[in-house]
């Protein structure tokens, strides 16, 4: 089967989780790296593949798959290699619950805070008119609005504060879970750990006051276990540039 993965460099969040699932399964795929500051994801060639203009996209023999969480379930189901979903139905539920929490709640708060930090850098030296013209090509109106608010730095402080509160609560919940279980879904490493590491592992780097060895020791040990995995080491080696 011909697999083509379209993803953002540097590898993080949504792109990293699918890239990592493929590495964990030992699946061969063709890489199509895209660069945020070049706005490759808004170019007509890519919009013809994914009209939402978002990454990652996995194309399997011409079938276009989007939504990282669903792509990863497909990868685990379709390919040989170590299982990334628990067999026990309740553990599998826990996996899905934590994946959903990572994506829709805690991960969204992390991304919102980071987005407001990095978009001015992504814009680079472009004049405001040029940047705003470029952003007219963002197909999804909600995404267009958040790009514009981040670029103009007009996101209401109360919304950023709300995201901070979610991070504090998320770090507490995760720590409580990992103090009782080796992995988020129970006894085995799963897609939940992949998602959580890709979205929320960033908190340890960006906001060490919230995630650190004294406040969240079980989470830090879990992160160290993940970073020692060969596939994660390979992911780090394949990451070009620095996370902004
Ligand atoms: N729900 C989608 C979200 C994908 C997403 O937000 N990707 C970001 C990169 S991490 C993106 O493409 N951002 C560009 C934009 O939204 O305009 C998924 O799970 O794959």
C-alpha cells in the first residue's frame, strides 16, 4: 500500500502523533513535510488533498484520511506491529477518553496559549496587509478567526486565562491518573500516551512551573519512559528546527 503523510515540521502536536504511531508500528510511508511559516498548508496543491487546509493528512492508496485521533486508530487496526490499543474494553474506553481529553480539552488549551505566542513569529517580516491577505485563504472560519486574533494579538486575556486554568486542572488530573497507572489507559502503552505526550508533554517545556519533578513526579517519570522509547527517539531525530 502506498502511504503518504502530509505533516508540519517541526514535528509536534497533531502531526507528531500520527508520525509517531507510524514509527511505533514500523510502517513505511512517504513524507511530505510542510512548513508553517511558508504557509504550505494553504497552497492550492495541498488544499486539493485536504480542503480544510489542516495537517496531518494520511493518503492511503488514494483514500484521504484526516483527524489525527481517527487516523491513529486506523493505523493500529490496519498494520502489523505492536498493538497501540488495549484489548480490554474498559481499558480501550480509558484510552479513547484520554485521547479525547488530550485533543479537545487540555491539548486545545495548550495550543491556544502557544498559538498566541508563535503566530507573530510565523508571520515573520510580512507586512500586516500581506499577512491578512494570506489568512483569507484559511478555509475554516473559526480557524481564520483564531489566526487573525493571534496575529493581531487581540485574543481576549480572559480566554487565555481560562486556558491557563484548564492546564492547571489538567496537570492535576493527569498526575493523579499516572500515580496509579503506569500508562494512561492502564498497563500498556497506547494511543492515549502518544496523544498526551504530543499535546501535553509540551507543558513541561513551556510551563515548567506547572509540570515538574516536585509538583507532578509521576507525570515526569511517565514522560521519561516515553522519551526512552526507540520510536520517540527517532521522532526527535526527525524533528527539524525548534518548536517555537
Ligand atoms: N482535528 C484535527 C486538527 C488538526 C490541526 O489543528 N492541525 C493544525 C496543526 S497542529 C493545523 O493544521 N493548523 C493550521 C490551521 O488550522 O490553519 C486533527 O486532529 O488532525
